[in-house]
C-alpha cells in the first residue's frame, strides 16, 4: 500500500509481521518435506508442526493434542458444529442472530437438514447476549444441546461474558463452542480453567498468514473426523499440513502474547481518540462501549443523509480502508448484525485497529472525517 494509505480494517485482516514471515521462509524454500513422510525432510517438517502445536498450547494453557490445525475460522466453526452434532448426537442448537456467517449459515444448514432444532438467544439493544435467556432455553430443551456464541462480535466489538456462559452450559450439560477469531491474539486465554469446550482461531487476525487457523477441542470430547483421508491431525482433519503457515501462526501468537498489554493500551488510546471525534461529528457508537468490549473495534453509526450515504466510498477514494461490516458479508445487502440490534437505518462504519496504527494516522483520519462530514456540508 502507498505510504499515505490509512488502514483501519484490521478486523478483516492484519498485515503479516516481518518476524512471522522470517519464521515461515525456511519452510517455503529449503525445508520443504512432507510432515507425514518418514524420511529426514519429513521428520524435520513434522518437528516444525508439533513444535508449533506445543507453542500454541502453552500460550493457551491446554494440552497440545487439543489443538487441531485447520484452514482458518470458517473451517474451524464448521468442524466444531458439524462434528459435535454428529459425534455426540446433540439435538438442539442455540446461537445468536449476530454471529459470524460461518456460524449462522452452518446452524441454519444443520437445522434445514433436520439434524438439530434451532433457537436464538435474546439480545439487548447493544447486541449483548441475555444470559438469563440462554439459561432458560437450555433448561427448556429436550435432550443435549450445543451452544454457539462468539466471544466478541466482529462488527460491533460487543463481548460475551465467557466464564458466565461456560458455567450456564456446564450446569445444563451443554457443549459450548465459542468463535474467538476476533479475540485470540488480543486477549490472554487460560483454557485450563473453566472455558468453552471448543474455540476457533484464524492467524491472519493477529498478524499471521491467511489460510491457516486452529480449533481447540477439550480433551475427551467425542467429535468425529471432519475431513477424512490420510489421518492427519489425530484423524480429525485429513490433508497435508500447511507447514510454513502453521509455523507462522505459532510465531504470530507468540509475538502477540509477549505484548498483549502494551498493544491493548496503545490501541485503546487510538480508539478513544477517534471515538471522541466521531461523537462530535454526530455519530452514535454501536454495540457496548465499555471496558469489556473488544478494544480493536469501533463501530459508528451516522444518520442517513445525502451526505453520509456514500461515506464508505468517500473514505475509500480518500485513501482510507474501513468497512461497513464483516468482510465475509460485503456486498450482500446490508449487515445482519446491525439489523439485529436495530441500527440498520444508520450508515454504519467499522473502524478496526492493530498495533501498527499510530496516533498520527488517527489525527489524519479525524481531519478527513471532518472534511467529508462538515466542510462539504457547509459548501452544499
């Protein structure tokens, strides 16, 4: 990208850290063995995969065999939901209407096929899950349930109280899968404590490569293989492992873990600065806006006027990368998240940050926003 381009779409993807690329390069050149081969190059590749697995497990405080490598968040969600329903014979599924499409569409597909009944938990006006409603839905369910609720919303940043949701699911003997794609790499996780039975991650959300992720599966959970074939990943996900990307993902998570708190402090300062400016320009902040919300995301809604209806295009033409919602749903007729929280009548812009953003960039963005929303309005 050009030096003057302002990138505030980090919830869609983050740039690969140079140290991550450096860690990957040997496995894209001289160390090219197949990790399933029994020869020397194959054993070196296998060592790299298992070292990465151990590194990720140590950061998350879980056993290495609980980490299953996948192609990313979408595959991980499908694997969690489909194999748990089939392997544990779960007849009920509870989710929310603000989940990522990979969860919503999978839930609807399983329901359409008659494999599960489907219920949606209640939300408040900020999009927060009503945990009392979750408890009631589980108590009223016939048979065992699977609960699929994301840790933090990818459009609004609204976060779920994971310990409370885990306790409710445990009390009702429900399997709990949480989409943690937006939070892995940004928060410290301790999976040795009470935690979801399964969580998902995607490396490109925390400065790793695209096309690789993982699913954590609690030890002893009897799920079935997702992709059958050669028996890789303890028989749960066949196919030759993406060695270079797996190594890169582990390095990216290691770097993130080393700087959780410094990065969070830096990004919160940037977010707060932009939020203050947007509010003065007439914006409403969508979702929860407290210490529990995802600090990397700021979703602002503007009244729909002739001036704001092309705001995304205006920003793009000015060299600013932002989004109107999930990158996976772009161009598909509006945000289901904004509709679910009653904000679909606004022009909603998602600004999302990474450690690479600077206060100077935020200042430039504030000037551009004012130029579009104030100065042009005075000239009209």
